[in-house]
C-alpha cells in the first residue's frame, strides 16, 4: 500500500509474469448491491455466456485502448 485516506487507498502492484509495475486506486464502498453468484460457469448454457475470452482478445483490447485519446465517458459511449 502506497497511501491510505478514509476509504481510499493507492496500491502498488507488480505483474508476476512481466514485472510491470502499476499503481491502482482502490475505493471501499460502505454499501454495495450483491450480485448473483455463479458457482460454476461450466453449468451455464454457452449461448448465455458467449465465447470464452482468449489471450488474443485481451491483446486486441489492449492495442485498441493504446491508441484511444479521450476520457472514460467517451470510451463508454
């Protein structure tokens, strides 16, 4: 933990694979809605889950985001 104030913290993490270091802001919510828990996704029909995310999918998103210029609201539109 790098810093902590009230319900917010800055945490420094390192990737075990590539040793990339990032600082992540973490906020603790005092009240949260509970999401349904799926004990085992293998029991869910494929059409509800969609195709599994592959390493190529993650790399494609990373490359797409690397060239993005704008704020989070613009990204989510």
